C-alpha cells in the first residue's frame, strides 16, 4: 500500500518531464526568465483586428521567445544603422505578427518613446504618432526571409526596399 501511495505521488512529477520540441510562446514572465529583454517595454497584439489593419492578407499568429529575440536584434541593427533614431532601449515596442499568403511570418513593429501622459494605454491598442521626431518609427520584418522593409521614420521619411538582417 505504501508503494502504491508513493507511486501515485511520483506519477505527476514523472509525467511532467517532457522532451517536447514545441516552440514556447511569448509571455512577459517567460521572456524575463529566459532573456535579457525588457518586457516592460513590449506588447504583442495577435488579434485579427490588428493583423488585418497592419498586415494585408495575413492570418493571426503568435511570437515565440526565439522570434522575439530575433526581432529585438533586428531592431537594434535598424537603430544603429539610422542616425535619426535613438538606441533601442529608448523605445516601447508594439508587435503585430501575421502569416502571409505565401506562408512567411511577418511582424509589423511600432516603436515610440514613452510619455505617460500621452500613451498611458499603450498596451491596450496601437499608438499612432504624427511627426514624432526621433521618438517614433515603424517597420515590417519578414522573419522567414530575414529581411525588413517599409521603415517609416517620423512619419516623414520612408525606406521601402527590403534589407537583409544578416
């Protein structure tokens, strides 16, 4: 009887160990525990209303931790290559991921300097800025092809060609 009792206690522990190859999805808690990304400055909008508005003909999807890390590296590259932009640490970021009709994972990213009075609800919806000086830009990243495009700086200057992230 005692062995049966021990077995019943150990069964949930044994069954929890897994060799799963599933990609772990982004949540602020698991990103904080596994990366150095400041998740207090990040929100992911996976709802259809955002995907439909910012990514034409895409279906909704989520971002994995690895993908989030890739996006942060790409944004750092973009910031360092554009003298009009600040360092990435200055910006709050809103991600809108989607899967295109040719099965590419696209992410529209909105970056802006945080001002509590103006943007106190930035995690509830996409912030729009007009002429944001160096405090606003957005870009689309193709994670499948490892390119970025449609960089809009300050709602004035555009870089529409595709650029490699490598």
